[in-house]
C-alpha cells in the first residue's frame, strides 16, 4: 500500500517554458532554436543540459547559473509556472492521508522558490541541498530515509524515464510517469518504460483515484 507520494519538479509540477526561454535569452539564441535542440537531445536519450552545450561548447551549467544570479536574472518559480493540476492533486492526496513530498534535480534557489509558494506538501528538497542528484542511487536512498516509509510504500512521480522512473524502480520504489514535457510524451510508448512504470497518467489529478 502506498503511504508516501514524492514528486519530481521540472515538467512534473512546473512548466519549464519560461526557464528555457530565459536560457535562450542568456545564450543569445531564439527560443525556437533552443526548443529544437532540447527535442533533439531528448530523442537521443541525452541529458537536457546537452542542448545548452550544443550552443556553447564547454558550457558549465553551475557557473552559468551563478552568473545569471549575479546578473539579476536567476531562475524563478512562480505560481504561474505551476501546471494547473498541481495544487488539486497534492491537496487531494494529503486529504487521503498520504505523506506528500517534492524532490527533484533542482538548485537550493529553486527549493526556496517552491517553499515560498505554500504548496500542499509535507516537505520539499532539492538535489543541491542533498548533495546528490538523480539518477544516482544516493539520491533515492536519501529520499527513502526522508519520506519515512519503506521503499515499496513510496510512489515517485516524474516525467523523465532515465532520471525518474528507471532509477526509482531500481531503488525499490513504485513509480508513475506523467505524460507531459518532451521526455514524458516521447518515451511514454517505449516498451521498457511501460514495463517499469507502475502507472502512466496524463494528469496528476488521476493519482488520488488510482491510489484510493
């Protein structure tokens, strides 16, 4: 039985359109150019940061994030960036007595932004705060300890097969793939993904009924 549900952030809870637009502006290319490159690396099963490296060889993500902050254009997550089903889904799960967490590959700045939104979640954490990032086993070991449930009682929900579904399954968690964002849509028909995910949903608001 599921007792804890933990959500990824980017393209699971948060629409990344504005953030990708900010990166396009920072790198001096049209948004559609970066979108096309994101699609290309997604189809190749590569990390999304590779799209940025194609534009600027030798691109250092951490250094560029710091430079953006110093320039006054650091990443932001506002209410407008949340998908419309986020608050209803999280609230419904908590009403069912489930522990709800948010943990993804984000910076501590993103974690602060999420906490400032007052989401209906019991806890929020990021990979930078934990010092471990998906898909590493260390990240999911930390998540299991944090969620205070046995692995088979934790559902991890995300859009990315390689970062979310596959490593969470390997750690003994239950998994759900949400079909949104480039990765969720492109890889949802892959037989290996369908064989690994316990559930596949189009909306987060599908989850409360599935787990009832």
